[in-house]
């Protein structure tokens, strides 16, 4: 069996083709992000967290999230932010906020995804991202939070 080494461009094209087969493209990512954050803003627990940091200037955040999800789903390479420090700075965010976020994301996918496979594709990545952020922000249960005492 011969191992084929793909270039970054070939890998990116393969990922984009697999996503396209599920109905995932830039247009869907835009719909997902716009719909999801509309729901976040209206949510009684998540809305105030975002309102405190973003206020009424949602344009830059939505553009950044579209770049983020295009990079996650299509390997577009447009997002180069640092989400961990941004999230660690949110002192009023607790681990249970992530569960609410994931539930809202799941319901948004159920309402908007172009295929069941697309919903699974995004949800798997969203769960990994949420778990990674929670780990960075709060550490492992029983071991305490990394560089931030007092969070629960």
C-alpha cells in the first residue's frame, strides 16, 4: 500500500468537496452564524453575556464567526484569532453557559442544516470546541482552574 502525501491545497480541496457533498458552503455558514447569533442575542441567559462585550456592534463579531466556522468546516484558513484568551477574560461565564450554547447551536442546526450529515459534522466540531474552551478556562474537575481561581 502506497501512502500518498497531500499538499495543503489538496487537503483543503478534499475537505471543501466533502463539505459540499453535505450541503455545506459559505452561504450556509453565513446562514448558520446569522441565525445562531440572532437566537443567542434573544436568549435570556446568553444574550446578556454577549451584550456586555459586543453591545450593538455585531457586524465585526459575525464576520469573525463566519471566518471561524469557514475555517473549521471548510479549512478555509481565514480565522487567525485567539479564542482562549478572549473567553478567559469573560469572568461572568460559567461551565453551564457552554451547555446552553451547545443546546442552542444544536437546535439551530436542526432548523437550518442542509442535511443530517451537515448537522452532525458541525455539532461534533462545536462539542470539541466547547470542551476545549471549558478545559482552558476551568481545568479538569477536581484539579482546579488553570490560572484563574474562584471560577465554578
